[in-house]
């Protein structure tokens, strides 16, 4: 059900792993399926110079995380924040309709990592990022109480 590009990113995902001492760390928990993406960024002069991700998710979430890291690397924080699930799906050459929701995990985790970067550096945080971060933390708290081991 997946095209060649999705399968290739799934089999050989780019930028998998974590960054020790990263400038920003973000997480996103899907309220649709409970899957998780965690993502690390380094930022130099307002640009994402390094990005890594891990996921507890399906093939589509792995491929989406992989292609998102390619899209985001080298972008300014503003440009990276503007990446949407549509951009991810397009970069993958399409996803089956019922797997579209899997593409949002990575870009929301990226926005959460940008939130973390801005907060650590005392920079202005857009309201929607702060609001989204609170929602994510609520999800994380619930999983934590259930004894879920987060990546
Ligand atoms: Fe959960 Fe795809 S089914 S991310």
C-alpha cells in the first residue's frame, strides 16, 4: 500500500537517533493511535544544523520522520515551523488516506523541539507553540502514570 519512496525511507530512515546535549528536544504523542515521535535539534545562527528523531510508530511515521529531517535541516526556525503534514506527504510522494495522520507526529515533535529551544534561550515563544506544548505534556503525564516507557 506504500509507494517506493515511502518504503525506501522506512527501510533506510535518515537521521535516526538522538543528539547528546541538543539545543532543543521535542516530543509528540498521537491522540489518534498513541504512537510517539521524539526529536532533537541543534541550532546555529537561527538555522537547524543537526536533527535526529526516534519513533515508536508505524512504517508511515518512520518514513515521515525521516523525510521531515531532510526537509528541516538547514532551514531557519521560522521556515521549519511552517513545515506541514502536507509538505511531508508531498515529499514522500503520497501516503494512503488512512495513514495521513501518521505524518503529523514528526512535524509536531519538531515544533515542540523549537519551543524547547526558544524557552531555553529566553526567546519569545508564539502562543500556539506554548499551548501545543502544554497539550503534549498532558499526554506525556498520562502515559507516565500508566507506566509507559517513553523513548
Ligand atoms: Fe500511529 Fe501510524 S498508526 S503513527
